[in-house]
C-alpha cells in the first residue's frame, strides 16, 4: 500500500490522468466560449430546446454544441486510427496524415468535384474512402520490399502527401472558383451549422469501433512479429489487411467530415502509451478518448482566440503542435536497414564522360536560345527571329535564365546530398530549407508595407539560415542518419504549408503575389535576379573540383575516408551546408521548386556519369535543362494560361520519385 501511495501519477492512474486532464481543459475552455454566447443558466436549454426568439441560444444550439460534438467524434476516430496503424505497421510514427492517407482522401474529393460530381451524390465519404484506399495501397506497394520498415513507411507516406499536395495545387490554380472552398475546408475547419454532421458520424464510427474490438485478438498477435503470429495460427496478411481497412475508413470519414486534421492520430496513442497503456486493448480505448479530448481542447482554444483569428483552421493548429512531437519521436524510431548504395547490376559508365559533358555544355546555350525564340501566341506556335526576337527577349530571357540557373543549383545540391548520405532519395526540396525561406518572406510581407526584392532575399535568407541551423543540430545528434534527416526535413516543411493555409483562410490581398511565388513561377523574375541566379549557379559549378574528392570517398565509409585524410564530420557539415545554401538561393530567386534536385542527379547517373566531379557537373546541366523545359512548357502548353514551372516540374517529377522509392 505504501508503494502504491508513493507512486507517481503516471503509475497510479495510468493513461487516465492525461486524458482526464485534457477533458477538463477542453471543458473549461468550452465553458469560457459558451459564456460569451449564452449565460450559464441557459446552457441546458440552449442544448436541448433553444428559444426560437433568442439568437444567442440558436447559435449555441446549431453552431457551438454541434462543433464540440464533431470535434469529439473526429478526434476519437483519428486517435483510434492512429493506434491501429501503429500496431499493424509496428511503427510509432504511423497515423493517417504522416502516411499520406488523409492527403489521398482530400485529393479524391477535389478530383470528384471537378470531373466526377455524380460520384459525390453517392456520398462524400465513399469518394474520400476511395482516395484513402488508393493511398494506403500505394504506401504498401512502395514499402513492402523493405519489410514495412518504420522509416521507409513514413518516408513513403510523407512523399505521397507532398505529391498529392502538388497535384491539388495545380488543380486549385486552374479551378480557383470551384476548388478554393474545398481547399480552405480541407485545412481542417470544424465549423458547423446544424447537427447533421454529428448525426452522420456517430453511427458509422460506432460500427468501426465495434469492428476494431472484433479484430483485437489478431491485432494483439501481430505485435509478436510475423513468425510468432504465424506459429499461433494467425493469417498475418489477413489481420494486417483488416486493421488497415478499419483505419483507412476512419481516416476517410474524418476527411469527409472536416478535412485534413494532422497529428492527432500520432499524438493520442503516443500520450497514452507514455502514460502506461501497454496492452493493445486499453491502448485502443484510451487513444480513442485521448484523441477526442485533444481535438476538442484544440478547437475550443481556437474558438477562444480573438475574433480576428476565428478563421484559423483547427487542422493547422494541430499540425503546428504535432511537428515538434514528430521531431521528438524521430530519434526513438527503430533504425531501418542501411540504405543501398550499390545496385545489383553494375551501373552504366560513360566511356568518355568529358566528351559527354562538353556536348551538354554546347547544348545549353542552344536550349536557352530555343526557349526564348520558340513560343506560343494567339496564332499558335511560332519561331521569333530578328525584330520579333528582340521584342520578346526582354521578358522571356530573364525567366528562362533564372529557371535554368535555379534547376542547376537544385541538381548540384541533390547530387551532393545523395552522394554524401548514400541515399538515392535525398532531395534538397524536402530538407526544410525552402520552407525556412518561405516563412522568412511571409514574415517580411506582413510586417513591411512595400518590401523590395533585396529585402525579400535577405528575409528569405534569414529564414533559410534558421532552418539550416536547426537541421544541422538534428543531424549532428543523430549522426546525420540519411532517412531521419529527410524525415525531419519533411516534417519541418509542413510548417510552411500550415502557415500558407492559415493565410489563405484570411483572404489577404497580398497573398496573390505570395501564391504565385510559392507555385514556383518565374513571372516576377527581372534581369537583375536572372543575372544573380546565373552567377550563383556558376559559383556552384566552380566549387565542384574542391568537393569532388570528399564525395568520392565518403560513400566508401567513414573509416576509409578518415584513413585517406578526409574528416567525415567536417566534410559532411560543409557539404550539407553547401547543399542547403544552394537550395535556399534557388528558392529565393524562382520559388520552392519541387523534385528537380532529385531528377537531375539520377538522370546524370543513367547517362553513366558516376565519378563525383562528372556526376555533379552532369547533374547541373540536366537539372538546368529540366527546369528550363518546365518553364517553357508551362508558358505555352495551355496558352494563354500558364502553368508555373515549379508546379509543372513537381507533377512530372512526383511519379519519378515514387518509382525510385519503390525500387529502393
């Protein structure tokens, strides 16, 4: 008895104490919100039988109380889905948002809104379920060869989320009036106008909760590992499929109801697990309750914010709270299998790489000239020459040169990262440095009346430097683990997406310029910016001979590199800094371009450029050409409309990235 009396709360009360605490917080904040609307003595009447002549009671009955109910139901669904996914995949980072399931459901709703509106007549939840199911199937296909390794599963899920976001961005850009409401709703708004959504969710979630209870024993056996589960007569594939189906349906219902709400499914199981819920049955129950309390408390805090910020989406707030938790959990994630640095078959090698590079260098000015001279006008495609070329050159040449330089810088950064880490999926766009630049520019735009280009570059550089310092600190603590570094970068990148979603919800007129820049457009590039970009790209290429030896030796292992006179910690720090700075520079000049830093290095390897110097130089050439082609196609493929080069490159490069992930 004495030991029990002296035990800490986490042992005496287990997961009850954080869950009860969250419910008390949610109830207290909700009471403060209600008190602003209705006197406390009228709360019960406003809930069960509001006076039709009292607008305050009607608002509480049809807006506030249904919103609290939906927050409880959606939070419970996400908490249960996260706990099931973590058990099925044996992955502490698994939840609908980090695995791309929520993003797939949201994208399917956008596609149906544009091209299959009759599908929405069957029910929004079925459309969301189809998208969530496809995302889950893609996730399993991409990570199956790695035995559903925790890091690989989460990396595949986050890549799926990024690609779904890029495709959604293109769709919103060209169907703004039709999809802007869906885009804003998808950020996680819990606004309600009646009890219909709560009535829709409650019975369906009850059925899925019952289904989870029925498959509890198979899910428990999955925790023994495949060998142990099979020895007890369990069909591992069937149990895993049953758990995934329940979790996907829970996620789809949540997205169909309120949009994408991130990290609740990650936080709830983690909180109750840390509080002592070790067995699966209690963990599922407490995670469900914790998710309900967590989302209710978060939404109540959003409602308590000043009226100016009432449009803040609850899903954005949960994402901001969840990113630090994801970063905290990364070092505790089980180490995946070492990344494969050599293929089963010998990679192709160019017999004369110098001749190949010389040919590419000669092709570059020809491609630049063609991108300026060839274009589409009111009369169709045309080739400009003489006076006609002089007329279009002042506005075509700067953006073409900037696209070429930006692609070259990103490709050099990507090749450096891939060789430094031995990770073929390393891409500068997902290290979070671009997000830092975005946030720096956003802060400047909303703190200065008319910021100039120089001020924007300085602000973006400051934001990129801040993220760079944080990434260096994280990488140093974890020994620059390639997969964890990429995961940390993707998690950090989500913050900028949250900020943009919040700003979009505010309908600020300054956002038009920001959205254009975020899409990777070169519309705003002038001659000075283009020359600066070309100069920076030239300096990056000039640095190749000085870092080539490091990049040739580091893939051989730290011991071999140290024996040959290379300091692995110092060289990695310098190379990572160089890559991040090149990424930041490209982002500041032409926006946060996507996937070019991945495609350029792989295309160079496919041409047989294997040694570091030739690989980096070839990556610069090919990355620049890819970005130049994306800018040229975006300018004319659907004339008179234009597709921003960054979005077009991401839509083209996304499948390439997923293909590489599946081969990894």
